[in-house]
C-alpha cells in the first residue's frame, strides 16, 4: 500500500513539473538588472530577482498567475518601465502575454521582447510581443491595442536591455486578441 502512495505522490509531482509555468529573463548587455513582479490582486507575490549582465535567470511562476514584471537597471530608481505582462492558464487554458509601453513608453533599457521558449533559437519569431528597438508595431501602447499574444506554451522568454541581434520579428502574423479575452470576457 505504501508503494502505491509513493507512486501516486511521484506521479503528482511529475505532473506539476510538466505543467509548471516559467519566465526566463535574458539580459542581453552588461547591465545588472533587478526584476520586479506585480501580481494581480489576490494572487501570490513573487520575490524580485537579480539578473547579472549577459546572464539569464529562470523564475517559476504559480499556476493561474496573472501579473507583470519590469526591470530596474543597477543604480537606477525603482519605477515601472516596459512591462512584461502575462496570464498563465487564462481563458481556454491559454497563456496570454504582451510587452506593454502604457506605463512608461520611454523605457529603452528594460523589457524588450516576450516569446515562447520554443522560439528562442528561431531567427524569425512568430509568437512575439515587444521590440528590439522601440517604438515598433508589436508592443502594447494604448489600452485598446490588440497586441496580446496567446499560446498553449507555459515557458516564456523575456529579453532585457540592448542587443546587437538582427532577429526579424513577426514575419508571420500570430493570433492577436483584445485585452478583454485575457480576462475571459468574450464580448467588448
């Protein structure tokens, strides 16, 4: 009987790992940055993390978490800039994400792009939000912009800072949805 209980516990643990959410922050220059998380009301707080220059940090995110993250460069004042916004296990069990310039569209050194981890090595990213150089047409600037990207994937990449990359973004158009879809409201 004890064997079956241990087997069940192992299976449950494996299932939770398989469905775990994560955000991997990739720092593309030599500036050390602190990532600050803001959860929607009533959801789990996530502690800030530090990403050294030209390094990356993976952060596990709770199931069903909704919120955002922004970066603060070493020595700078802690104020929100470009936001990496995400909803895990949202409507239809999808992950919704976007890079928002609504709070501070002048942030040129923080969050740059978000995309599924499976697209990390792709030269052309299909499911991407944000810009290599701001402004661009694949970020969220106004509350009614239709720039939120949806995916079945639960591991996302968030790039930070400058990059000498010449990656092309959105040669193919992803399925973009209005913000109210993220909240499960299917009508305006």
